[in-house]
C-alpha cells in the first residue's frame, strides 16, 4: 500500500533528522575542543571531486554512480556500464587549483577498471625571508599528485565493492614525499523504497616523510667561531595521511518512495528527486555531516543543493547540470558553488562523457 510506504518513509525521515541533529551537535562540540588538527599531511586528498557531488554538499557516498566515485566511494564505479571519461576542475581560494581526470573500461559484465589522476597546485609563490619580507626575487610552487587505479565490481545485483590504490607525491621547492594509500568502498541497494547505503574508508596507508636537497645545509659547527663549514641535514618528521570513514544513505523519491515514476513514450523519466545524507569522521578534524538533494527534469536538467556541518568554513552549496544523450554518446556538464565564511567562493566545473 502506498500509504504504508509513505508512513514508513516519514518515520525514517524523522529518525534521520533526529540523528542529523544529534550528529551535528556532537560535531559542533567536537570542533570547539578538537586537538588533532594539523596532525596529517596530504590535505589535498580531502578536497571533494566533481561538481555534481559538491553541489549536493558532499552527501554522495550512496549516490555515487559516476567517475567521481573514485573519491567518494570506489564501489560506485561498478555502476558505470560503458566506456567513460571525466574531467573536473576546482577553483580553490588564493589562485590555487585542484584538477581531476579519470577513465573507466568494462573488463567483464560485472567488473570495471578505472584510472585517475588528481593534481593540486598553488601556482607561483614568492620566496620571502625575515629580512626580505617583500620577496627575494625567487619563486616556488606546491604541487601534489595522486595517481590511482580502481577495481570495482558487482558481487550480486544489489551489492557492489571497489578498491583504489593510489600513489601519492607531494612536493614544494626541492622537497618531496611519496607513498601508497588505499581506498575501499561498498554500496548496497536495499530494495526497500529505493534506498541505497554506501560505506567507504579512504587514505589507508603508512606514514610519509619529506626529503630532498633543501633538507641539506652547510653551517659552522660553532656560532661566532671561524671554522670550516660542515654539511648538515635537517631531520624531518614523518606524518600520517588523512584517514577518513564515510557512510551514507540515498533514495529517489520519484521512483516509488513518495511518488510513482512518470515515464514518457520514449522511456524517459519525467522527474527525479534524489535525497541523500552522509556522515564522515576523520583522523585530523571534527566529524562532519552532509545533507543533499538533486532534482532532475526529463533526465536533462538538474538543480542541486546541499548543506554541511562540522566545518568552520563550509555550509550551504548548490549547483546545476545539463545532460546530452544520443544513440552512441552521452555527456554531462555540471557546475557547483560552495561559499565559505572567510576565504571566498569555491567553484567547480565537471565534464562527463560515456561512449557505447
């Protein structure tokens, strides 16, 4: 009965909202007394990928069904049935840029293989010293790179998994740190009211440490004494990667949960309203909670909105998307904005392509 389904869903929504309030309150309290900030390196690994996902506030681990799933939940790669490619650019604050490219190929009916490249760059930064605070005339850059290989598949019609191995390289001036991290994700379609559950663990790996020519020095062993300089090496401190755990829930309210699906004579779904919620816990910052929604008209135009708690900068976000479909090609362009409290507007542009 539709009434029974609606009642069950409303009970679930009330329970979810109560959980959201409780988690948001805990996140706010944790943020005021948090002591682990700054204990992890590789912070570019925490920057959200894809304008569709970020337009929904990052509530995407259960929604994930495109190539941005490499970041949100690797199990989502299993949902991609065709050869696909994705390109995304984030215009970060202070002229910094975060770029992402990925491609996937079906290796069998149930399994997919994807390769991805993520790059974060600061652009040119002037070198300054205490004595030359306007600059020495030299410049340097921060450049971080993650190269990933993802294997994902469907174990059953309802359950999928994904594993990503990533080589991480982080460099600035003449120093570099590198290593391997792993992401693991699962996705489960419950079969009840279209509800999908998503779980992922990101950045599992060993500690990394900077090395390079800039850690070497030639100094006098005793200050003020005219002696021959000797070669010295600064000790660098090993650091962890930003380990995170993400779990989420999503459903399309226009596929039977609240409204019966409307399909035209060509088989095009007239309306889609995806709602999603995510909870994330990190090794180096307070817990975060995200709510998101996406409305799509005729599988063509999408409007998105999201909200995130537990962070001192981000809150509301929004975005739009436009899709093109032909017999042997489909593409989508998405745009999102994420206002911050102190550091300006963060915007993203993504282009997705699928080929028969």
